[in-house]
C-alpha cells in the first residue's frame, strides 16, 4: 500500500531550539496534514495544506506543501516543554480521496 | 472539539473471544474511521464508513468487521481476537473527506 516516511524518527532537543521534521511519499498527495499526539490521547490537527508550494503558519509552527507534491515539512520555532509528543504527517493521496494515510510519526522530546 | 467518545477505554480479553469496540460522535459527521496504532507504524486504517450502512475496508481490515446502523455510532468487532490484535484503537470522524478528522481518546486492547 501507499506509505509515508517521516524523519527523523525521534528527536531530543533543548528548550528554545528550533525543530524541523519532514515527510516524504513515493506518490503524489493532494493534501498534507500535520497532527500532534500527546501521551494517552488521540491526535489533534495542527496544520492542513491544500496546494503545492503552500506555506502555512500556526503560532510557532510552520508547514509547507512541497512543490513536487511528494513531501512536506514542519518547523517548530523556540520549542517549549509542552511541544513534547508524537508528530504525524498525513494526507490524501491522488488515488484515495476518502482515506487519510498517516506516517509513522516523529517523537519529540524537549529537555528543559 | 468534536464530541467523539470511545468505549471501553481499556479492555483485556483472551484469544478467541469476540470483542466489540464502540465509537460515538455527536457532530452528525458523515464519515467515521477506525485506526489501530502500533509502535513504528503510526495510525493504520482498519475500516471506514461514508454513511449509514456504507462501509469500506482500509489497509489492515483482516480479522475485523464494522457496522454503522446510525450516523452517530460506528462499531468495530473482532470476531475471534488474536494476540496480534493487541493495540490501541482510535476512532475518528469528519464532516467530509477533506475536512479535519477529530479523534476519540482511544481504546487500549490487550489480547492474552
């Protein structure tokens, strides 16, 4: 089936540092979504991207829809302890409009 | 946040027994989804529904069945649970396939 790859798999950073993570696919995606999951809870949508090249911000978070439509990245600036969690990229591929495909996640740990 | 609940939140059962998980949403969302989450795999789609009595398979549907007799309820059934079905199960709903998916809090299932 279709797969998304996320890197890095895990990150340990100091509070205040910027974070960058990315997501790639072998096939074209029509939407890119970034979710965050806190321990013991369900994922929550952070940012949605609908157009190639689109750059969208949500507070300290910025995400971009890659020009090739096969990748996306998420940046977090000035990390804080509550940024800890698992970040998932997800999206609708060109061939499966009604299903969202999720990446394996990037685990972020922030050291105070 | 969308009103979406799951029951039970935790369940321990034995191999070979039937198990039903319930998802309930109060947003009148047309689409509902069942995912399982396992380390290293992210969220994998089991089954989804695009309306009452309308369901379709996801990427890991073997050993699972679903039913949707009312808009607000989506049931996931393991006819004969196996240890490989030990996982955390998340339900999600959305008003449309392009819209944000709202996730429930998850059900932790252990099959001994």
